[in-house]
C-alpha cells in the first residue's frame, strides 16, 4: 500500500466514524449490509479503514444499535403521575428502604405473612355466611326425602384404587420401572399424598439388600400441560418476568457440570406463554440448545436453571445458594404476586374486606374489560377522600409543598402572546431524526426553529404541521454529508417574517451559512460554520448581515448558531470573535459555565445587542449538540 492509499484509507475511516456516531443516536436498527450501503463502500474497504487505526489486536463485539443508549429522561412519564400506575407512598426513609429490600428479595417470611393475612380475611368473610340451625335428634325435620340415591365416585376417590396395589406391583417386578400419575383439582391434597407415597417407597427400598441409602429410586416429576408461573425476572424486556403465566411442555434431564456428580436432574424446562412474542428473543438466543433438545414447536421457550441466594436467618450472615428451575405450579395467584403481570383474561374473587387499592390492582391486570370476570358480589368501593386516604393527603402535600424543580427551562412554560421563541439546534441529520423532531413538544412550542447539519437532499420532504419552511439548503451531491440548513416559522407568524440577508460560502468540505430574518422589529441571525472553515470568511458574512439589519432601521439584533469556536479566553479564534461582537455592540448572553455539547464544550453561542434577552441551553436525546433558544419580546 503506497502513501496515497494510506491517506485515502485514513480519510475513509474518519467518514465512517462520523457517520457511525450519527446512526448510533437513532433508535432504528440496521443490518451490516444496510450499513455498508449507507456508507457507499464495500466490505473490503470497510475492513481496510478499520485496520488503518489499529495498533494492537482488537476484539469487536456485536451489538444492536438500540442497545447503545437508554434515555432515562422521559417527560411523558412525569405527566402520567395521575394515570393508572401502581404506586405506594412511603414517607419514612427507613420504611422506604425496608419496603424496597423486602419487595426485591421477597423472603419466604414475607410471603408466609401475606398468605396468613389473606387466609384470615377469607375466614372472616366466609364465617358469617353460615347460619346456626336448631337441629332435632331425627334428621327427617331438616333433610329432603330422596327415595332413589346413587353414589358417584369423584376423581380423587377414583385415584385411590391403584394405590393398594402399589407395593405388591413393585415387589413382583422390582427391575421394571413403575409409573403412577396422580391428578386432581387444586386443594385436594395431592402434595400430601405424593409425599406419603414417597416415604413409604423409600422405607421399602432402604430395607432391600445391596441398596444404598443415597441411591435414588423414587423421582417425583412435574406434570406437563399444566399451568405454571415464572418465579424470577429472567428477561424482563422479553416479557419473561416474575409472575408470567405459562404452560409446562417438556422437562429436559441431564447432569450438572460438577466434579464427581453424575446425578440426572432437570436442567431445563420448555414452557409456552400466552403471547407468542413473549420469549422471542430468548428463543433466538438459545436456538442451538433448542435444536439439540429436538424441540420442533417454535413457540416453546427454554427456561434454564438459576442460582438464588438468601440468608439463613436474620441473626447470621450465612448465605444459602439454591440452584433451581424458576417455575411454580399456579392455577391462581394472589393480588400481590400478580402486580407485575398483564393478562388477556382474569377471574377476580371478591371478598368482603377487599380494599379499594387491592381492587384497583386486581382489575388493572387485564388488557380489556371483555377479559375481566368477577366471582362474588362487587360493591363500588368508597371514593378516596382526604379524611380516609393518607396517600391522597400526601399527593396534595407534594403538589403544593414539594414540587419538582428542573434545572432546565422549557420553552413551552414561558411561551405566551407577548414573546417570541427562537431556537437553534445542530440536529446531526434531520433525515434520521425527523420523527423525533415532529413529536418534540419543546421544538414545536417555538415560533422559529433553525436546524443545521440536516444531511438533507432536495427530494426529501420535511413538512411539519402549523409550520412553514422559509429557508432551506441541501447536500449538493447524492451522498449525504454534514451539510444543509433549514428554518421553520410558525404559519401564524409568517406575515411578520422578512428575510433580509442570506449567504453561503462553500469551499470543498469547508462551508459557512449566515441567514438574517426580521420578526416584530427584531433581527435574528442564524450562523453555522464548519469546523475547518476560516473565521475571516464567517466574519465577512456576519458583518454584511449586521449592516443590512442596521440599514433597515432594525437595531435589536440576536446572533445564534454553531460557531465551532470554543468559548475559551485563551483561544485566538474566540478572542477575534469576541472583539468582533463588542465592536458591533453585541454581548454573550449564554451562561459561560454551561456546555452545549456532550463533549463538555461550549461552541453553540448566542450574542445580542440587548443584554436583557433571555437565553437558555436545553437537552437533546438524538444529537451530541444541545439546542439553544432565546426569548424575544413581542411589542
């Protein structure tokens, strides 16, 4: 490779890095082939560009683009404070910590206490339903006459018939495997019966000659085609969370990777969820294991064993680790256990002492009203008032005494008929972020929106409702680059807008744009200068724009945009910029202690001839540049 090829490869690497940063800010996935097509290069050129910057062996990890960033700030969630949400208000700090730890760990003690409380509630509800009758010695006074009766054996009673033949069958054919299935409804005593049979058989095998006590002869197994719930948050984004209902389809047996342990135990279970989309990512991730297990049904999701640790007791620090399949048989759930789940159909058992909060939690588990079924007598709960609901009192107190104070100032909060809001933002590809712009309430609350580095082409359409495009430049070539500007003005304000000056200077990859428009006897000048563009070029454009405004008798001027000049006193370029602004009676109105990019630099600047002009820096979820906006008075 000659020197010219090396230079071209390094230049290509810089372009790849710049485009990758832009794509990484979007929430859209793209394949590797789409990525190469977007760069307009082949795979060999891409690999050569990457190798040009490597000086040591490097491992590249495969990641999805939507996993690069999670925006923790969501203003919509703040507005849902009064919507249907499961909330518990804990005023005491210690109580808050205790509640969180108890909810996350969900110790067995807490579960037992909750089950005991529910049992007491049920007993207190059921007991008053029965009346005490004064019975005589003869049953003829209170019994109906039934001359013809017939006994029908129940399922539980019918299942007892093979049990007396259990031990004789095992004694007769000790070498043959013996299988017996026990079934029945919930609460009929299946667990007690199974444990009793297991103990009897274990005693029998212990007394047999040449049998070791540690050998396994009896193995209770989980029945398939029965309802289970997941007892651990395995993959919450994939829908496999604590309390998710499913049907057990198959259990895979094998050996754990422990030295000297060849015991055959359940190592994996296959379940089927109500929704086919639940567990889709898990099935894709474990597709090799699914093929090895011979699973044909594409809706079966593998559940692996997990390790869970818990304290032996409250007085010691001894931790016990349990290796298990996170599945529990469940034909019904308590309201507490179902808090994190959503179902298509539910049946809620109404008891007498069911509070308003528990009713809301239970009814909100269903997707639609058609899937809600109620057993019992439903009575409309008492409406929450300040006197009987401490949570409501706390909400009122927080609204009046403990309101959130944001570090940012929102344009929609200060917008009124007496002011005009102008905003500038280096959007870093409007082509990628246009849906975000159309749904951003902060941008839509402004009267003038000025965007730079739109990466747009003439055929692109970027219309926004209630806004009119008054100025636009696009990429000259068919390849999208960091070029293009666009100015929106609210349609109602359009009669008061006049573009006084517009000028572009393009020299290869270096370019600068200056646009001046008047609104209500004020001039707003938008500025964009590429990083390598000379300051003298921008200085000449700015001077022409300022002179044009003064010639039209508009003396209040605001200059804002991406200057690509760091706000540093020691920087010669900033020194020249500051002297130029002072000569034209313009002062810096942004807070110099703030930053306007994610790289901790202040290069998006704002100057004004009126020092009383309010200016602010906002936040962006799609660009590494932050929007800046000013508030102009509307006489």
